[in-house]
C-alpha cells in the first residue's frame, strides 16, 4: 500500500476509504460558516488538506454522485488534478447546476479524491500514424 504524507489543518478526520472496494475518499469542506451558492454559481471550497504525493502519482478530485444527483452540486474541471509536486491546500471548485440555492455546511462531504498512477511520455515527431479499423472515426463512429 502506498504511503502518503498529509497535513490536516481542518478539525475533521483524515479522508478514508469507506469500503474495501472504494476507489475514492471523501473530502470535507473546511469552512468557518456555511456557503450558499445560487443557480449556476461556483466557488472554491477549501479542505484544510495538504499532501505530498510521490512522483508518478496524482490525486484526482471528482464529484460525489449523491450530491450531483440529489442537489445538483458538482465539480468544475473534473477530474481536477493535484500534481505530485504541488504542496498547497487542496481546494474544490464547486458549482451549483440546480435551479435552487444550495448551502454547503462546514464539514460536509463535497468531493471525492482518487489517487492514480500516471506516466510521462516523450513525443516522437512523425509524418504518419499506424492504420486501425477505426481510423479517424470520431464521435459516434462506433455506434451508440
């Protein structure tokens, strides 16, 4: 299991996996008072968390499905990426896509964080690419 250094400046417990098969850990709003978002309004919500990921890993910040389905709250720039060399506070760009005001309470679970491995690449300049059955077929070209 990968071990990651974390600083928690919030009064809440560290993020954790809720079940043995969970890919993500819930992040909580580190607020001193509730924040209300009107329809189509967005804001940056702090978590009070700072992490030190090893090179080759990223933290992906994603919406919580329950908040999106029930209240229309989701994440912009999703999934957001926390790079391995970033040392600032993790913050979530929350948007209200509902037709009603939505209030985020201190300590409310607002997003989920998934730790994922990645690789960097080196480009090879080319004049052509290999052929495939799909070729240049784009959106909808393989059927619905």
